[in-house]
């Protein structure tokens, strides 16, 4: 399937909605927790078992993005979106069969493995194309799309809950909910498949996967992973995501623990509202902060994510249990940085490595997300469990884990400071014709 070239007069503003149709769909992953209680009751699972499909899906997201990134660049966005549609929707259909037959391993296979591949390919499918359509505002363009992944749960959570209420929380009800998800997302993602186009004309070489000298530095994916810049950004993304997901994964019990000894403890409904606020901050940060990066630069915005993020963690650790508004505001800022970090990194990669194989490079970088998806919850949960066994309670359960998060963010801050332009030995030479065109432009 060759990349579909845009016809003359095609509006580039039709491409972000195509990307959104995919990202809003695969963003359902953040709403997996809606199914956990029903699965645990219907299939007699514990909390660790019911989390396995989500954990495997995040691992497969990073791995499929890393190994499939080059194919995405070669085959184009329509091929990638089609693969994402088939895998993500098939994952739900396999899970529906697993729930109906009460075979939990089918749910793990479907949602976790097959659906996880759809997550990874779908996540990176529009990135390179958006950057090529919006070379003047790459942060805003990728932020619009990746905002959808952060906001997908805002749609999926109430929708999934309503289906479980209507269909029931037994095996057949869960199976029917999975079936409706799979079919509905297939239709919605198909809009992106049919709408997406790659630029033509002066940008045709870049759209076809070749370097364009007019766009400056171009580095292949194979060369990029051999540069210190790539690994500095890997550390930056991993530490920023670890810090954000450490709060996101345990948000409701965390705010409850912080104010358990106060005169006004946090109720279950208030804790759920806090989780919804965090999702909104995650989504808003993806478009707000990434657009800001177009104005102040990528390195500067990551200085904000990592430096101010460390200060927010320090504030919660020292004063978070003294006032609910302070705790909530600091957590919202951290989650906005979490979302902003995801949305800004494709533009950062474009600045360093060019547009030649930016999608493939982005895919490899997302292995940092897979690492952080394990590391963040492990730090917060394991330490909280050990502190509880030691007789501690309330906010004291999180003091050590927050100190670790501050340290990780400072490591990421240093890594960001070490980012420099890529050495010329890693650059892809421009084709002779393009090089001649550039020389003529320079002499004019």
C-alpha cells in the first residue's frame, strides 16, 4: 500500500483529524481499569491478574513501535493506520471470545498482545506525516494528534461503564462490551485510513521517505540510535514518563492516603473526580505545552517539564498533606508535563534528526515508555507496600518514592542539558539534484 499523495489544493488541516481518529481510539487503553472489577468478579481474578492485559499492551506498544517504525516510514501512514485498525479491533474481538468462553488467556492474548501491537503502530502512524505537513509548527501538529491518546479515556471510561451497566458484568456482558468496542473503533479508525494524505510537490521527496536537503539535517534511524543525542532523549522521556505515571497509576488511593487523618477525608467519588481531572490535565498538556515548545524551543520546554516537575514533587512531599488544593494543583501540573512530554518529543526528534525517518526514530524511542510503564508503578506501589508493612500510613507511605522521583527528574534534566546538534558524520547525504537546488537557492 503506497502512501496516498495529496491532490492539488488539499488542505493540510484535514490530516490532524485523521490522526485524531486513530489516537482517540487507541487512547481507550487508559480506560482499562473500568473493566478490572467486572473481570475480577466474573473470572475470579486478583488485581495483579486483571492488570496483565494492560501491562502487556503497554510493553507491546513500545516494542511494536520500535520494531515497526521503519516499516511505517517505508509503507506510509495509510498502511500503518490499517494495521493499527486490524490489530486493535481484533484484540477486542479476541477478548470478547475470551470473556464469553471464560478463557482469560484469550483476553491477555487479544487485548494485551494483538491489541498492543495496534497501539504501537497506531501511535506512531501519523507522526512523520504531521511533521512533514507542518514544518513550521511541528509541536502543535503532533500535540493535536497525541492529545487524542491522552483524551481517549475521557470518552471510553463513561462509555465502557454504561455498556457494563446495560449488558451486565458477567462473562456474557463483558464479552458484548468488548465486541461493541472492537466494531465501533474499527469504523472510527477507518475515517483516518481514508482521510490521511502525504504532501506532494516540493515536499515529495520527504513524503516518499527520502531526505530533503531543504529541511536541513537528515539522519537515518540506524544512525540515530548510535548517537548520544538519542540516548539522552531516551533518558529524558523515560524519567518524565516515570514521574507522571507514578501518580497516574495510583491517583485515587494516593489522594485518599494523603488526607486520611484530616478533618475532611477524601471520599471515593471525590477521588474518582481527581482521576478525571488528571486525565484532563494530561490531555491539555499535550496540546498546550507542545504548542508552547514551537515558541520557546524544545530544550527549554523540557527544562520546564523536568525542573518544575521536580519542584512540584518536592512541594507535595513537604506540604501536600496540608491542603487539598495544593496537592491537586501540583499533581495536575505534573500530569500536564507527562502529557506534554509525549507530544513534544516527536518535534524534538525532528529538530535533531530531520524528517527523513523521524517516525522510525520515534518508534525506537518509545521503548523508554515501556520501561517507564513498569518502573513508575513499581517504585510507588512497592515502596508504599513496604512502608505499610513497617507500620506507616497516610502521606508517609510516599515520602521515599517521591524522593526517588525527584532524583529521576533531575537525572532527566541533566540529560536534556547534554543534548547537542548531531555530528555531521551521522548525516544522510542529499541526492545530487537536491544538493544542486540548495546551492542555487543559497547563491540567489
